[in-house]
C-alpha cells in the first residue's frame, strides 16, 4: 500500500492519454512504432493535430503549422486524422474510468478528470485507484495513460504532465507550495501568451513571484476575475467540482479546407456528410441532441458560431442538416471564402428520455430515416459488409486539411 493511500485529501485524478491520435495510429499499424509519426495534413495550410514522442524530439507539437513541422522533421511519417476511430477508442477509455467512479468529466477525447472521493474505501486509496486505471486502460486498449493524483483539479492536471509518457505523479498535500513556487507562470491554468506577457512585464515570471506580489497588484493588472483566479492557483487553491452531467457533453466535427470554399454545393455537401457523421456518433452512444451548432471561419480567421434548439431531440442527420443549413443562411461572410466549417450537437439526452414531437413533425419521414439509419448501422457492424451510403450523400466532399 502506498503511503498516500491513507490520505483522504487526494480526491481527484487527471488522466491524459499519451500522444493519443499518434498512439492509435501505431496501435493499428505497428510498423509505425519508433518512427516520428505526425497526425495532420502536410499541406501549406495544414496544422499538426498531435505527434508521437519521437516526432516531439524534433520540436514538433500540436497546433504547429504543417510547413514548420515539415521543416523541423523532414523524415516525419504523416497520417491523416481518423476522427471516428479516435472516438471509438475514446469511448473505451471513458468506460474504463467509469469502472472506478461515476464522477468522470471528459475534457476532450483523450483526457478526463475523475472524482474519486466516494471510491477511496472501495478500492483502497487514491494511488491504488490511479495504478488500476493505468493497468485497465492498457488492458482494454493497448495504449498508455499518464495520471496525476491531487487534492484538486488544477493540481491533478498539472501532475499528469510531469511524468509523460506512461507516468503516475502524486501531489503531496503537505508540499504543494514547494511544487508550485519554482514553476513558470505559464503553468498556471488560464495563462496564455497575452497574460504571460503582462505578468513578465511587471516582473512576475515564476509562481512564487505572484504570491509575493500580492492580490491587489494582480487585480489591478488583470482585473478582479483573472487576478483572483491566478492568485488562488498560485496558492494551490481550486474549488471546482466534477461536471459529469451527460447533457453538458457535445458531439461535433469540423474541417479546415485546403483552399477556401464558397457558399453553394460544396458547403451543402460538407454539411450533409457532417450531419451524417454526428448523427452516427449520437446513435452509437444512444443519445439525442436538443441543440445544433454551426461554426464558420473565414479566410481572414473571423470565426462565427450559431446555434438552434430543435423542436424535438434528434439522432438522425435530417433534422441536424436542416437546422445547420438554416443557421448558415444567416451568416454574413462579407465576401470572404470559408476556411473552416463545423457542425456540432449539444444538450444531449439519452434515447430512453421521453420525447415530445412537434405538432408539424413529419412522422412518416422520421420513420423512413430511422429505418435507413438502422440498415446503415447494421451494415457497418457486419464484417465484410457492403459500404452503404445514404442516397443523398453525393461524392465530392471538399478535401479537409484537418479533422480534429
């Protein structure tokens, strides 16, 4: 038994899969093991989604422009993102987390917080739970996960990044300040380039400097909200709890195009396929969406987001497509081309939840669409089954540069 297992203050775990997208590609193609694998598109407007640790040794990292990654790592092995495959493995990982606690808060496909206060006695302590989580993830997926254990969410997330890959770091509740004080201010959650620039300008480069500067100075420089937030984190204080409600989750897809596209058939075609992809994920997870969201980014990086509540929760592509096309019609592009399009679903509810149809819903059409979806889903589950597609999905979808 670890000495920390008896410490009831350790009630949070942050679990972060190691180079997740690249690891899945290596899992599916073991010949990539040991190579500098880069997930993304090497085109002039591409962006790196993630990279294996071998590629990271060349300085390649997520969100880096592909041209810079090519310059730094000319021997890199590039693979296009496979969103549906990553979602499949992600669901397996989240199910493992739920074996240990119902309090699971996914942050993305590859990381989540676990609230383990109610599981300590059942499993024998926080460190035992963390070790078992790592073991079960490896057994169920073949992949590794790095884990941080701490008294709060901020410290747990900080810890999970300290021993990557395949690491386990425990924050000693009695030595929090010794851990935080020498860290650069950029390690505080919420400190981006702009905030770091402000802090550096007034001589605050390490966490210890924030503590010695005083709360009043922080508030004068950054405002009450941000100043108080960073002051708390510098002292290891974070009172947030786990947000695990399913209706807070979302399912979405988006793509950046190799060349800006214009309103018309290409946009409609992309949104039809996006609606099909999101609807399939909803059906796989036995969920329906109350809300449809549209994201549009122009060539000048102007980003617009719109959303609409459906008359009835849906998991079929028809209602999603109709809503997002209506949202798109209200977008003012100001003559610009479209760099990125995204379709998302939110306010998710289980399929078992009561569903009230709108007065003018096309019930016959809904039944037809559900029947087609069921046939498509069944064909995908059959090994060697036909590659069936919904009739209205016309070939020729614009080639995406990036599909997170």
